[in-house]
C-alpha cells in the first residue's frame, strides 16, 4: 500500500475538503447514502466499458422476452420466475442500496426516503428513464423461509409503489420480487440490519425495453 505524508498547507486543505464534504450531506440523509449520479453510473450500460458505465451485458432474445413478460405484474412471481430473474440479473448492471427497513416491517421509513429520492431521480434521468428495472427484496435471517419471502416481496413492492407515486415511473418499467433470506449482504451475520434491503438491477436499457 502506498502511504503519502501530508503536511502544512496540504494537511489544512485535506481537513477543509473533509469539512465541506460533511456539510454537503443533505438534511435527513445518511452519510452512507448513494447519490443519484452514483446510482446512474452504477446502472447505466454502454457498448464499451468505461469508468462510469458497464459494458453492455449480453442478453439473449429469450431472456429479454421473459423479462418483458413479467414487467408490471402485481401478483407474486412463482419460484421459477424468481430463479430465472436472478439468473438474468446476475449478468446485468446493478447497485446495492441500503434501503433498510425496520425489523418485521415493509413500511418505508423516513430515514430511507433520502436514498429512495436519489433512486427516483436516477431512474428518471436522461440516462436511465425508460429502462426496465428490477427491485429485489431481501430480509435478515430471522423467521421462516416462507414468511421472509413474503416479507421481502412486500418490501420490494413498497419501494416500487414509492417510485410510482412520487416520481411517476410507469409500473410497466418496474419489476419487484422477493428473495427472502437468500443473498445476504453480510453473510457473516445473517441477523444484521443491512441484510434487510432492496437491490436495484437494470434488466433492460430503454432501447431494449422499447423493442
């Protein structure tokens, strides 16, 4: 690891920069919240890899047809549908947002709203508007598999509802599903709060979704 020594004017500048960064955090937002631009950079795709965009992941005609077939569905997806979505999502640009929920709850909390607002701004940006987005809900390790799958579905649906109501994102552009206690963010502690979250995946770009 390269360690640089900062002294004198350089140290004062670093301290000032750190102070400005702290002041810039919006009121009510967590210092760990990801900005709208960071979400855009994490989810957008391009035909060539760059520092801010993922190379266009390969998507077969069959995968695209399946994703379109479940878009806008309000009923629970079957276990086969969830598994197929997970397999497709693994090849797509994604970002892991800490949209956390209280234990045993699917209600959007005030502390989650700043992050959800950043997500809404990102998904309505010129870069991402019209894309087909999947919201995958997750729980911690407490409780039965069946209960946690249902709870994770309600959490993903709550985020979907928030984006539709507040940012007028078409329901057909959002797919929500629940994965229960699978895919822990913190596998060393299944009961950790950060496991209660919603993943965001760009399943199809605007051009793909429109075809």
